[in-house]
């Protein structure tokens, strides 16, 4: 295509200005400009400040800007000069095409105060485009026998300019044989037509060359041309003849599209179009037309589809050679398809199992498969293999049939699942293969007994424990699965010191937690052992057992026991110390034991009370009572010492013992003194007895009085609830927080109330009534609103002789 441009265009192009101020005010104004297309960037469009009557300062202070919406900006505002300039080169044809008029619409926005002005810039056309034809040349083949007046349509020219600059006229040169059809409307939708006005003669001129020129009306005038080449055709009087009646070809089934099979050749004695032969496929087998094609000019047969040896091994195609006059000849093409290894073996699973028991015997069939390869010869021979290191093998039962069988023992605990990959390969070159993966689950068999985490257990528990206390947990695991791995714990029968072990401990069947059944006493039993059996849920069940040893730890639960001196109430024991005893004289030794063990049994001694603390001391470790000074005559004969024996437990326990010491040199002196001491002791014992007896009597009297008072209160309360047999109205008095006796009230307590009524003079001042029901409502004073209904075991008003007295006025 040729596009003409004006070469003498200058940068200082005159601008045609059309100012149309429709409304210049503070709100809105409109200015229109007209410019030529293709003006240079930066060219002046107009003085917008002057045309709008605006000061340049106002443009600056109002932050004047151009608003174009979503369209491109071809015009820019120079606020320093107050003018509009070309921002981008404008091509009217690109902007508006054939639309007229062509204009740009935009607004100028100002702020403080806000104003806007509408600007219209009309783009006028220049003759910058010459008429052009889509093609540089057109060719026609016209028979020399064509009639005068025959019409031939020519291609129209295109001029992007509009108006007078657009396309205006055509002319054809030379005009010896052809002329343009007169009265062709320029710009109409009809094409230009060429008319044959003089018969053609191929023998005189076999080719005619014409030139079609299109002109526009611009200044300067621009034009475009197209060559018209006419070939004069000879009359057809000869038929084509094929070089061979039958062609043969062979092709591989994997040949790519476009592969040449053969070339068909035919000749025609005529010249020109009459001697030009075209080739086409005529009669073929079904589907062959989609696989093969023949070049209509050169007779080359090519592959255009995908052929498959397994579908069709042989094709026969008829090819027809035809000249322009309709004369024709035919030949046959025989195509042989050659096999290639283009098919992978197909693995079809006929039957399979998803799971197999781990006790399955070797040789058990897991899967049966059928292997097929549609190729022929070695390309169709298949060999199959499996992945290694699995207890399975593949066997061939017959041609193309295979089975997968177990070839060794299975163990679910070692491998619970197998992914069996079967790969089948053919013997073609290159070899093709297919593979399939079979997932096989190994189902469990109860072949593993539970195993304890330890070979034996030891546990400690402190004596005086709470019955039911959890001591510790035994744990066993079973390598089997599901029900076969569900472990239950059982306490095996045995005895401890002749007592069944089940009276000492129990075992939780589900968790294996061992609980103490009784409270243990370290002083009675220090340790014992038993066996726990873990049994799975298989059929038959498997089990194992373990020895558990329980060691009881001591607690300081026993106070020391004094063995000497012996404390009796019937006789008095005294230790004699001669008045000549020196310092450190051993008076006696307090002997005590503690049945606890360890530090709970470590005893210490100290003197708690003494008649004369300055005379005696007690060894803290051995309990020996010794004198700490010389005995003299002033020391009393009767000396009473109170010794405390304390163990080392936490908390500690203690015992006290009274030691009587006689400081004398002769036995008669001791006897006279301690006789009075015995009488005093008996007197003290009798006094203690009477005090205890008096306390018991007083307590009994207090409890008796309390019971009597409560009984009287209950009796009076029941009297107040009696309803009287009378037709006179009863006027109750409702104290605060009264509660409905029928249970429908909302208050918290029940109150008694008195009923007064008049009666006949013939009746006594007191009447007796019966209650309507034996059901009595009792309200707990501490209750917050819940009443309990109680059935009286015996109502005092059940009998006529058991009245309730009501006073009348």
C-alpha cells in the first residue's frame, strides 16, 4: 500500500481558529478551535487565556488542568503562556477514520473557585493519503472464445482521506480490448467493472497488460495504480494422459504428516489452460480421503493423517488428472503400510484381591492378568517382570496370561502392605513397556503374644494408703493389629501369707493400672509379689505374664513403747539411790522400742518433769538416768521423774513414762515414804473416775431436755395446722413472707396462724376438729424455697379422742 504525504509542510503551520464562546461565566464556557492533522508536537492550538478572558495568574492559582476522561491527551496546557499546544502528533484517519467532522472534546478545570470550560478542537483533513489498491496486480485468464461485452470485476482503491481529498475517479490504459464500465459511482459499494469490447485472439497476442489508475481531488492531486494482467487461453481440444496406469508406494505407520508417497504425472497436448492438468483423489476406501492428498498442480501424493498398521495394512487410491476444459484421465495408487513398534503392551487385570492373610501358603494366587500387544512379529512379543525383594513371583499360564503368586511366607508385622509393580516390555527396537502397580494389604493373624515393656516390675507404696489407690501401671504391647492387638490384663491367682493376692491388689483389665485393694501396714507385711497376665483379643488368645513386686514403705504411724520401767496400777516400782551416790551415778535406764523402721524408729529421750531437775538428767540417745550432782541430806526421799521418749518421724510421735526414785540408804525408810504415795495415787484415780461419771450424767440430761423441747415444738406446730369443721369463714392472718401450703406460692417459709370464730352457747368454748389430710408440709428453716411433703406415720388426730384444741371467743 502507498500512502502519500505532503513533503512541503513547514513547522509554522497556520491555524484556523473558530472561537465560539457560548457562555463565558464563572460557571461554564465553551471554545472551539480548528487545526490541521499531522501538526508537529508543540505547535500552537490557541491562546486559551485570551479566548476565555482569563488572567495567566488565575490559571496558575486555580491549578488549571485538562480533563479528558479516559481518552488519550493530544492537547496540553501551557499555564505560563496561557496557550494550548499539540502534545502528541494527531492523525485524523487513525483518530476518526471516515467520520466527519473529527473533533477532540476536553475540559479545562480550575479550582478556588472551581470552574470548568469545555474545549472542542476540530481536526481538519489534509491530503496526506494517496488512493491505494490492496494488491499491486490482478490476473485474469480469459478464453479466446470469450464474448464481447463480458464484464470483469476489478478491485476498488481505498483513500483514507475524506471530502475532496478522497477518491474521485478511475481510468484504464490502454483501451484496445477493454474499457471501464461507464457511470461507475465513485465511493459506492460497487466494484469497478472492466468490459470486453473487442474479441481476443490467442494466436496474435497471448497476454495483455493493463494499468488501472485511481485519482483523488486534493491539492496536489495524488494517485494509485494497479496492474491488470490478462492471459488469453487456448480452446480445449485435448484430454490429459497419465504416465502410468498404476503406482505403488510403501510407508511406515509412524511416518509424519507431509511424507511424500509418490508423484503422479499426466500430460495434455493443449497449450495454456487447456494444457494445464490438475490432480485430485476420486474413488478411495472409506477414511482414505482423510489420510492422503494429491497436489492438484504437481500430482505429488502426501500423507496428511495418521495411519495405523493394526487398523489397515493396505490402501488403494484412484487419482484423476483433469484439464481446464473438463477432460480427464485416471490412474491407481497402491499403498502398503509397514508395521513399526508403536504400541506399548497393554496390561489388563482380570481378577485381583486387595488383601491376603499373612498365613497364606506359598503359591497363593494374588492377581491374574492378560497382556496384549497389537504389534506383529517381534514387536508383539512381550516379557514381564516384577520389582525385587518382595515375597511374590510372576508365572505364565498360557500365551498372554500371567498370575502373581506368593513364593514365601508373609509377615504383616514386618510389612503390612506391598506395592507390586509389574512391568511388561516387548522385543521391538526400541523396546516399549508398560507397568502397573498393585497395592496388596496383608491381613493380620493372631501370631504374636503381648510383650511387657519390662521383664519384671517393682513399685513402692507408702503404708496406710487409701484403698483403691493407683500404685503404678504395667504395659504390654502386641505387634498384631486391631482386635488381635487389643490387650487385656489379668491378675493371676496366687497367695500372700496364705491370703489371696486379689485381696491386696487389683488390675484394670483395659489400662493395666494396679490398684491397692486394702490399706497396707508395713509392720505386718513389707513386700509381696504376684504375676500379671497380658492376654490379647485374638482367637485363640495369646498371653504372657510378668512378675510384679510391691514394696511397702514405712510411715511414722507407731508411737514408741516403753519396755522398762514397767507401768502398773497395782504396784509401785521405785529405783533406790543411796545418799552417798556420786555425780554420774546410774539410777536406771529407760528402755523403749518403736516398731517402725528407719528414722521413724530412731528414739531420743528427754526429761520432761522432775521433783528436782537439778539432781537428775536423762541421756538423749540411751535413756540412762544419772545424777548430775552429789546427793545430800536435804534431798527428798521421794523423787518423781517424767521422761518423754520421741521418735524421729515426720511428724514425730512420743510416749511418756514416770520413774519413781527413792533417795535413801535403807529399805524401811523407803517403804514408809512410798506407802503414803500409793494412797495418794489411789485417791487421785478415784477422783478421776467420779469426774468422768459426772460429765456423762450432765451430758445425758442435756440431750434429754433437748429432745423434749424439740418434741413439744413439733406438737404445737402440728396443732396450728388443723382445719376446723365449721361453715363460718376463716379469717387468716398472713405474716410476712407467708408461703402457700399447696405448693403454689413463691415465698420461702411456712408460718402458723391462729383461727378464731364464734359458736353456739350450747356448745363448749373449745371444739375439736380433724385435719383434712395426714399429709403434713415440713419446711426446713434453712431452705430457700423448696418444701418437702412428709407422710405422718401416726396423726395424733386420727382418733376422736385425740382432739386439737381451738379457742373460740
